[in-house]
C-alpha cells in the first residue's frame, strides 16, 4: 500500500486530501472516506479503514479534511475536543457548510477521474458520525457514488432536517452503523433517519457500546464495500 497527500483547487480555496493506493496492482474501485469529528484525513480511524479497503480489497481510498479540521484548522492551539466542539457549534448554524463539503467532494471526484490510475473506477463512500453529517447529503446528490456506508447519526439531532430531507434520495446499496448505547444519538432518531433513506438495498448493523469507532466496525464497513462496489448497475 502506498499513500501520499495532495491538494485540489476548489472554487475559492484549496482542498487538502490524502490518498491510499494498492501496491503492485491497479485499484478495483475508489472509496471516499469521511472522517469523524475531532479527527482529520489521516486519523487513526481513517488509516484503520484504509488498511482494509486498500490492503485487503485493493480499493483506492481518498479522504479530505472536514471544516475546521486537519489542514483547515487555522488555530494550531485547538485540541481535538476543541475541534469537536467547534464542529458541533458550526453544525447548528446556517447549513453547517454542507453545501461546501458536497462541492469539495465532487471536485475531488472530478479531479481523480483525470488520473490514469483512477479514471472511471466505481465509487463508494464510507463515513460515520461527522462523516455521515457531510456524507449523506453527498451520497444523495452524487449519482457516481454506487455504494455507501453511513451511520452514528439521527434525525432529531440539531439541524439534522437537512439530512432528513436528503435521505429519500440516497438510493444506492447502504450499510448503516448504529451503537446500542450511543450517548449522543438516540434510537428513535436513528431509526427515523434510517427509515427515510430511499434505498431498497439497505441494512442497519447495531454494534455494542457508546459513540466510538471499533475494529469490528471497520471490518464490517470494508466487507460491505467489497460485496457491493462495482457490482451494482444502477440506483433503485
């Protein structure tokens, strides 16, 4: 597996990106990975998922920094908890930069399409928590995304009406991760968001524990992506 950082020019800003590619063989597909709150494009969670998507299943894996995270964090004194609080505050005003993040991801897809090693590979998306806050609207809007793994978010969380509105337009095969003891997102709101998703091929996986990521979660996300990406003809 090989990996490096790169930047893509957006409309009025630069998008910080990282990519992982299988070594010794061409990739079978491209997976966009949205990181969680307080993390960044090369966080431990992103790397753990990449080790499976790229190392085990030979997908290319790309991640970008979310708003006020990673290289978009203009204040280096902020701790991970500060960034998490900053995201939660950001999420509760305006559109939470959803439109900007959807635009950034689409620009990154456009750019990677011009790379010989990527070209027109099938595209999937994986991201929970903050990765779902920005990823669900992206999956709903972007027809090039064939498979999605989302979760750890609910319909009744602050300002989540934008996700509720987008959910019926998510029509690709979907795995939705939930946590049985999630202290941030309750079960009623989680089920409500899942029920609104328009895909016929959708399933919810309920894992034990609170609002944390785990090795089992990474295994399940990668396995689902491997079972679907490049094997679906159209959204239903």
